[in-house]
C-alpha cells in the first residue's frame, strides 16, 4: 500500500453505506465521502497541484475533512489553517508554505482574500459541483509513491516562527495500522473528535477511521464549556471512543459532570498532548471501570505518537503516569548528551526512529538537520533519528517515565528543576482542579497557578513542603477562575507567563 486513499477504497468496498464523518450539521456515509473526494480531487487537479501544497481555510467541520482528502486525490499535500488565528500568524505559515492553491468557502472567502496570497482561491462548494474524472484521478494515483507528502502540519517554533512538519503517506499508513491494532478500532468505533485538524492528534481519529470504517463525529468546540451538554452530545451521537487532551477531560472533572448525567457509552478513552493529572484519570476510571484507558505520548514529528501506556493498575492522585513503551514498528532510544545510550534508570533524551518519522521541516533545512540526525548508535549505515527534546528514563518495570523537556528545565537557587515535578506534587490536594508552575526568571521565583476552591493555598503550601525540597517550593500561589487554554485545548503557558509579568 502506497497511498492513504487506498484505505478509503478498502473501507468503501466493505462499509460504504455506514456513517463515516459527522458534525452538528451533517452526516455522510463512506460512499458519500468517496464521491465528494473524487469531485474535489478532480477540481483541484485542474490547477496542477501534484506534489504541491494546498492550503485549506475552513472551519473544524466535515467539509474540511473532505477538502483534505480531496487534496490527496489530486496528488497534492495539504496544510489546514486555523480560521480563528490572527491573520499575521496565518501569513507567517503561508509565507513558508507558498501554497499552489487555497481552498475555502463562502463564509471565509473575504478573510481568505485578505490574506493576499499569490495563488488561486477555490470555493469548496464549486469544487463539490465538479464532475469526477476517474481516469485523471487514477493516473495521479498510479504516479504516487509512499514517500510523497500527505500534509504539512505547522507547530509553534521557539523563535516565534512556525515549523512545518512534513508527513509522508508512508508514515500515516504505518501509524494508522498500529493505532487500529493497539486499541481494537473497528467499524463499530465512533470517535468523538475534539482536536482541530491542524493538530497532530486528529490524525489518529481521521486515518484510523479511514483504515477501519470507524465513524468520526466532530464535536462543536463550544460544548467543552458546558460539560453536561457535551456528555449529552456524546450519548446522542453514540460516541464510544475519545482521544482528547487532558484539559478537555479535565473540564468534565471540574464540573463533576459524570455524577449528574447519564453516562455516554464509552469503551476507550485515550489522552495525549500534555501531562494527564492523575486525579482526572481516577475520576474517569471510577465512572468507567471497564473501559480501556491509555496514555499516549509523542511529538508531531512522529506522526502523532511514539510510545503508549495502557493503564493496568490504580494510581495515587499524586503519582505520575508512565508513558510506557514504544509503539509497534517505532524504535525508541534514550541518549545522553554526548550521544551514548543512557544507563538503565538514568535520564536521557528520547529519540525515535522508523517509518513514523516525518520527512523533516518544510523549507527549513537547518532546523531539519538539527533535529533529524544520524543515529549515533548505528555507525555501520546511515539511519535518521528524531531528537524529541523530551527527557525520559526507564523505571524498574521497563516503562518509560517522562521527566520533562530538555529545554524546559530551569535553574533556581543553583539547582536544576523540572517544573512538571512540582505540578505532580500539587495534584492530589483536595479541592485542586488544575495547576501549572512557571519560572519567573526576572525575579528568580517559582509561580504556581491553580484553579480550585478559595483558601487552597493554606493547604497547598504544607503539602508541597512535605513532598519537595525547599528550592522547589513555589514562592507565589495564584488562584485563577479558569486556566487559559490555547487553540488545541492545552494549558496556555504563554498566557500564564504574561500574568507573571503583571505582578
């Protein structure tokens, strides 16, 4: 298999009449998806996008999924742009991408035109009205190879310049085979899609469904502010599988929403993207004791995930979860700073190898060479590994434990500190809903932001004093009404950093 849409071909043959993609406005069967993809693919192919980038400027709904797959049918590769992002950041992305085409709809046409791109703009509805040209699409498919790009997904760069992670068809095919097998995804699975399509976690929902005939139900973003309504939506849509960021799962916990409504028919609950607070996990497990829970870990540069841990025992509220073991067909190394294999139990940088890896960063050769480099443990032939920048160690059970970011460690009072260790120690305090610790470098102090009941600082301080050395104790405790979140639903640490400066 060399092309992602071969997964669609297979699924249409087996499950064509079953529901495929849905949102609050529409539900399409796999047959209808295939027809739409062929129409869009034919329209886009007329612009000569083979092995060229196509920018997609559409909301987080089913039409965006159709545009993504239609781009692949035309032989191109796509980048989904966030319609809610400031135009300046969108322009920074498109200036690196130099798209051959931009696909949008009537609702966003004016905003798309205002971006001032030097490429044609195609209306999706017009593309959907195009008669499919089967011969043209088949010719493009025959000319494809599995190392052609499928998409470029832009992540935040430390310098303020977004990095475009270039993912090939091969990586998605390999990754989706693992994810389907690891979690028993099949045609009866209904994903409740939370993550935006420009975020790597959505790859699991979309392409595991494409492989197995599962249904992807896109959840309206507004529902995550109303947990009871959110759970009702999951029940109505018969969602049985979640793959969410912990902050989204935490919204249900903070409102104790599972206590007050009929439980949706969930059987698989996966999470990734940030550290899962163990109290959140324990709340969900108490209500779904028979469900499969798994902690997934990995960067966008490994398609989505490189290690995982299926929760198989109870954890105390202040006990961190392991990130587990390597995914099947994904190799993991733990390396010291000088490129040697870390000793058993020692902390080192997590590096990944294999078919899950991205091709590199789009139009960023220097950054690519910095992070995608030769395997120092394999001197006999060239093998590329990706340096994740994540610090890990193997525990006594052979499971990987996440120890933080190599570039996130701070030095305070002469000691190197991982801020996540402070957060883990804080979780388990009764009444604490969420927390994040930041280092205020100009004033050389640790600041713990938290949400929860009033007066919580009085119990948090002695708790941390019992669990952490003096140099790791926060100087400032700041209670917030709500933790700021970024577009992906994670805690927005940049916004918290701005709050530090306001003091």
